[in-house]
C-alpha cells in the first residue's frame, strides 16, 4: 500500500480501558488542559497553599518581619552591662564609680530587689533617667543600647532615654522611676 494514502484503522483487540487512560491524560485539541489531573493533585496543591498562608500569619502575629532585629536587614544594638542594686531606706541604691554610669551618656541594666530590672542612663553629671526594662510590646526584657536608644531583642522596638517609643511595634512608653545621683551614689525610688 502506498504509505501516503494509508488510512489509520482501529487496532484489533485494543482495550477500551487503555483508550480511556489516553483520553484522561491528553487533552483534546482546542480544549483547555485541566488545572488538576486528580483529586490527589488538588489536595497537594491546596495543602501547600495553606502551609504558606500559616507561615505568613505566624510572622505577622510576631509583630511583622521588618521589625525583628534578628532577621535579614535588622540591626541589633550592643548589649547593656549589668549591675546590681541593694535596698537602702526603701530606695534601690548603687555606687556608680567604675561603671558605665560613671560618665554622661553611659547606660546600664540594673537589677533591683524592689523594682525588678531597670534601664539607667546618665543624662548629665547630676542626673539620670531610669525606666523599666520590660518592653511594652510583649514584655521581653530590653537589652540593647547605643547613642541614646534602647532596643528590645524580641521584635526590635526602640525607646529613647525618657522611655518614649522611637520605633515599633511597641506603642506605649516605658514606665519611669524617680532617681537621683549624689556623688557616686544612685538612688531609685518609685
Ligand atoms: S516584646 Fe516585642 S518589641 Fe519588645
């Protein structure tokens, strides 16, 4: 037979099942390919989408990715030095000679028996500013400081030397304490 005029004929004995499989996998010309070939394909794709949505929601719940100093692009500030105070006549008391608080603009984390951990910054020769070290966002302990700015390690909130928010996600100022410095003696009261 001339190959150019040959006619394709059904193959004797070919199974109907085989024909149906071919029909399912190969879309007809002029028709659109199905989005999912099977229920399993649909489930796999749907689960992947849900997983991505859950990760995004978790990041958002943690205060947003951009505010975390430990994430790419973040900028953690140097850690504060730690000092301990004792209680004298109801005031948390500390000798600052030889510490970071001996000079203006120096700052430290001070552990007190009566007010917990507080942030102290020496604002000039005769005065200090004292505020709680507990972040107002989700109560992490603030540990970073540089150039008059305190930073929380959890989500990157920053506070100035009077406890005001200079960068969120925190929105509330830090609680402040009354404090005096006389000679080398720092006294902190409620
Ligand atoms: S606890 Fe979130 S920024 Fe401090």
